[in-house]
C-alpha cells in the first residue's frame, strides 16, 4: 500500500522535506544567537553607561583600536577645540530620522594629542557640495564628557567610504584618516558628546543607544523551529491521505458493475 512512496513525485517531496528540516533548525539557531548577541549588547551598554566616567587617555591612545568591551564607556576629555580642522560626516540621521550631518571636531588635549569629538547632528547644506552652517564650538579650555566609540569601518557600518568628496566632508569617522589631515597624534576611536549641552540646543546631541528592547529574534527562532516540526507532521498527513485515496480507488475498482436491466421485446 505504501509503494507509491517510491514514485518520482514522492521521492522528490520526501527529499525536499529532509532538506527543509535541518535548514529550518539552523535558521532557528541563527536567530537565537542573534537574540543572545542583542541581550549581551544591551547588558554591555547599560553597564558602560552606568560606570563612572574615566579620562579618555586611560582607555585609548594613538593608533589604538577600541575593543568592544569599551564601546559606549563614559569618558572625559579636557582641551581646546580645533575648529580649523573640523569636518562633517555625511548621511547621518537625527532622532526623528531627518538626514543631515554629524559635526566632528578635534579636541586638542593638554599634552598636544587629539581626540575626535562628535558634537552632534545638524541639517545638511542646501546642496551636496556646500559646507553646512556649523554651530560654533565652545572657545577656550573645555571638559567634554561622552561615550567612547571605535573608528567606523565600511564592514561594520555598511557605509561606503566614498572618495572625491567636497573639502572637509567625510563618510566615516576614522582617527587614522583625521590624524593624516591634522598632522597630530590622534587617539583611537572618538567621543559622542553628552556634555556640556550645546548653546541653543544645536547641534542635536546623539541620543543614548537603545538597550531595553531585545528585538524579534527569539520569536523568529521559535517560529523556525515550529516550521521544522511541522514539516514531518505535514509529510505524514499527506502520506496518510494518499494511502486513503488509493485505497478508496482500489475498492471502487473491485466492485462489479451492475448488469443493465433487460428490455421487453415488442
């Protein structure tokens, strides 16, 4: 009764089911690992935001690559803003998703080294080639508090580092790139300024990263695993239905046809 499973149609269907089950299980674990990564990242952000601010020189130095454990760490830096080497970072969004630029201003520390400070968001200029009207940085010595971040890369951000941009405009925040332009030693990574508050509320400071939501990854993982469990169940249901239909056809073919009624001769 189950010899139909050897037919070409059922062999293909069975092979597809055998491929789908492990694939769906793997997709479920992929989403589960993304969930674990998000939970760990939320914990890291929360811990680093709560930690007491440290002098930036204790966590980074020229040529240093900021490790993930120090992302969003609160740091302080005291120095003087070098607005002559200020640049804007293109294609950045505000808290309400308007496209503009970030202002990247070097802060010259007391020892002569430089740390890059992302002072926040402003609208872009009217055209792509003009430099926007940038709110002035505080004059004189200032102490900046901010969140430490690693240098941006295309691989991590998905943003292409375009060449041939107008003067003083960049796509990515890179301490090495800015060190070449400034001609000074630049600490690795950069600061997202959180204090002092800018006069007049502009530039718009970069908001604190979300560290409460965990996203839909766990729900997606469970969904994939349910799909994986449903494939063999669906296969069994189809097999039983096929068996039942074939049995009904066999029974119908075994019933002899009723003789036709005789007709009376005239």
